[in-house]
């Protein structure tokens, strides 16, 4: 009895679906990446081992330099105008996120003053910016 074997045809691999998947993944990672906007104000932030969550939510950034000058969104603000400027930017929303960036050489009194002003406006979503450190440092 003679068994006949079929000729094996060459298998062709269609890579079109693979290219589609890779392209979709590229788009997903490009869209989901959060871009950090660095401030033009140079501050020496204190170190922290905790990591912060990066969200693209409208937030108010308040900075205090080593000399104690307060900046809102990188614009200098006098103490008398601080409350008014915060209200103008937040539009009275007490749930707006606030990021406090204080230089490590800034006096504690200035930081407490800004925190008290925010607390007086019933703003409770306040984060303090730090620079991440490795476990081996300090």
C-alpha cells in the first residue's frame, strides 16, 4: 500500500495585525504619559523617599524661595495680595489641588503663613513638593 504525502505549502505569516498592535500600543503610551512641566523658578526642594502621584488635574502652584518671597504660578505676590490672588485663580473652589514648593532654606514661618492662608480659605487638598532620593543617600 502506497501512502501519499501531501506537499507542504510554505506558510506565510501575515505581520499586519502585529504592526497594528504595536502602533496602538505606541499611541497608548504616548497619550498616557504625563509630562512634567518644570518651573522657571529655581528652588532647592527638600528630599523625600515617598513618591508622588502625577495627575493632569488643574492645580495651583505656590512657591517660596530661600529669601521668603512667595510666588503663585511663578509670579511674585505680596503678603497683602496672597489671599486675593489665590481666590482669583481657584475661583473660590476649596477642592482645587494646591502644590506648595518651598525652598529647603526657606524659613518655616513663611511656609506656615502660606498654609494658614490656604486653611483660612478652606483649601484642604495641599501637597508639599519634594525631590525624590535613593535609599542610599542621607
